[in-house]
């Protein structure tokens, strides 16, 4: 075990001090503001537990907690079942069109969950075209999608692609020799999968499941659109800051603290299990896909294609709807570009804001990721260890809570950022920095320190050696990771919905507003522009990295 290096008072010490200062100001201070607000009395400002007591001892509010846990857990379990099965089939067996399937699943994963809600409402709402078709032609009444079942459906379709990508990436690291050894001992295919393969990748499945649960647990757009009175905790938090309960921020902050505690406990539990159950694998011989017999092959392809088609339905519905002719907010017969004309005329600012804020955020994330990763990998000491720990806090903080802590921390002078573009960019940076930072650190660990040492031996200062050698070598990998962060930034809603103004709203916020106002044509056109941005960004990622998939 190597001892941490002693602190050196040089350029990197200055960078470390500035970095810790930024993290304390824009992350620790907002979190502290949330904690204090949650424990304060609404009237007197005194510290109290009354906000928490009110939540757990009021049946209506505690029912929201049970509802949140039910839909999130159910959606995660269904998502894991689908995602793991899909990953195993596409990795262990020969499936035609595998590359196209990957791209379609990735696109479905990177789209905001509320778009799925909107699409399913268009199909299976009370006036949905699928419901109307069966009613008018066959006299069959299909129950509408609203309620807990609809929430679970949308959340499942949102969570399984992430679990699929994580699981498939782990399966590719399983050495084929382990499988062959089991087969030589007479292990049947099903037993082989459940006794050898799945136990090896359990830590990865748990990590992916945690991310899927957190996304479902903190999603308020889906319950708001199709819940129809089925209340969950994110809706309660949203209403205390933006809706009917606005003005009761202390109670809302207490609920937000409860949500953070739940996600933190789950993250710690997942880490504990992973540390206990993780295995070291050398994938010198990755699993080679086998050809199935005719009947199993038919069912395997049918399952893969069916799941992929269902995952793509929301995007197809949105794109098709965007070209339907409209008269105001009402659809009429035929197709036209009216929705796009109206979108660019009335919501051009939202489109521009999305790209401008996203670019600013990515530039900041790139700079911070380069510096922070270097400090935590090459300049390890007690302070850099603290920095590394603190920068991972947003990983367990729900997106809506990020918006809340920024509201609580920066709503008065001299740090009055509410209503400005700065707070929107700040939310993007906080949300996505941990992921880019981790990928940057992984890239840096693959670069030998000897190259930087050689530059120093030739007369360069450590600072110059970093920027001339190490940073240049890191940039290609960091940029490719930043493209993925860019895709998630332009699709971000959970934090920005609490921070926007008319001048600073982004495409996702505008889509959400137009859906709530029943202006479905404009919403579809704007969503299609957003989907096109995602597709172009993915194509750029594949071009720069030379990859043909996005295994995690």
C-alpha cells in the first residue's frame, strides 16, 4: 500500500486550494443550506424536527413515500429483468442487426423520461389514437395508461437501457475459459448462466440498478403527466417550491433531505455488496456468441426485436406527430411543417439557450475534469482525497434536489444567481461533473507518468509538462466522454425545471410546458429537434472514438 504524498506548495497546491474553494462554495454550502432549512421552523426559524415529524406522521404524505418506493422498486426490478436478459442474449448468442439495436436502445435511454409519458398518452390516453382505433373498429375498451401502472411502464422503459449497457459491458469482460470449464463439467446452459455468469457480473448489475432506481425515485415528470393523482415524493418537493404548496420551503427541504438520505443509504449498501462480491477477471478470451437452434433462435430474436421496438415507440410517435398538420393546438388531417414554424418563431430562445448553456457547461466540465482528475490521481494527499470524495456527492443527489439546493443557497445577495443563465450552467456542471471526472481519472491512470517526467527532465516546469504532455494525451478520451455528458445535459429537466425563467428556459423545459398546455404539435417538433441533437452527438462520439457501441 503506497502512502499518500506530502503536500507540496507549488502550482498544483494553488490549483488544489482554488478547487476546494469552488467545491465548498457551489456544492457543500448549498447542501448545508438544504440541511439547515429542513430543520428550521417555517415561522420562527428555530431548529426543530417538526418538518420530519409532519411527513412521517401524516398519512397523506407518508403514502407518497410508500408510492415512491413501490413504483421505483418495481420499475427497477422489471428494468433489470429486461436489461439483463437482453444483454445476455445479444452477447452470448448471434443476433442479427445488433449494432442497430444498440444505437436505438441508446437513443431511447438518453431521451427524457417525460417524453415517453407524453408518447404513451398520445397512444393510450383517454383520447389516444390506439384507444380510439380499438373502440371505433372493434368496440374494445382499452383501459387508459394513467395511474401507477403507467408510471411503472414508463420508468421501466427508461431504466432497462442503462442496465442493458452496463450488463453487456460486464459480460464482455468475462473470460470464455471459465464458461468452457463449466461446460466440460457437464453444466447446462441455463445452470451455467445462473451459477457462473450472473454471479460474476452481480456487482455491475447492482450498480446499474442503483442508477436506474435513483432516476425513477427522483422522476417527477412522469408521475405528473400520467399519475392522475398518484402522488410521489418528487411531486411533493416540486409543489413545495413551484406548485400549490409553494411558500412552505422548510417542509419541502425536509422531504428533499429524506430523499438524499435514502439514495445515500442505497449507494452505501450497493458499494458494500460490490466490495464483498466483486471478482477480478482477465478477459483475454471474451465470450464468443454462439448460434442458437432454430426454435430458441426464433424466440431470442423475437424478444430482442420486440423490446427494442417498444423502447423506440416514444421517439417514433413524437417524430410522426411533429409533422402532423395543426390548427392552433389541435391536430387536423394531413401533414405540414406548421409545428416547426411555430416552434422556431415562439421558442427559438429556448433552442438557443440549450446549446449555449450546454457548451458553456461542457467547457467548464472539461477544464475541471482535467485538473481535478490530475490532482486525485497524480497528486494524492489528504486534501486531494477530500476533494475526490466531495466531488462525488452529486452522484447520490437527485437532480431535482440539485435545483433545490441552488435555490436555497443563491437567492440573496451577494450570491444572487436565481433567474440568471449562470445558475442554469451551474446546475449542468454539478449534475455531470462526477461522471466526466471518473472517466478522466480512468484515462489518466492509463498514461505513464514517465512521459511527464521526461518533459520535466528536459527543463519544463511541472505545470508546463502537464499542459504540454499529459493534458494533450488526455484530451481525446476526455472529449469523447464530454460528448456523452453533453447529450445528458441537453436532455436535462429535473434540476432546470426549478431554476428557469422565461429568458433562461431550455428545450426540455419548453417541451414540458407545451405538453402541460396541451400544445402537442409544438412539443413534438421541439422534442424531434432534441432527439436529432442526440443522434448527431452520438454519431460524433462513434466517429471520434472509433467505437461501434456504447458498452459501459
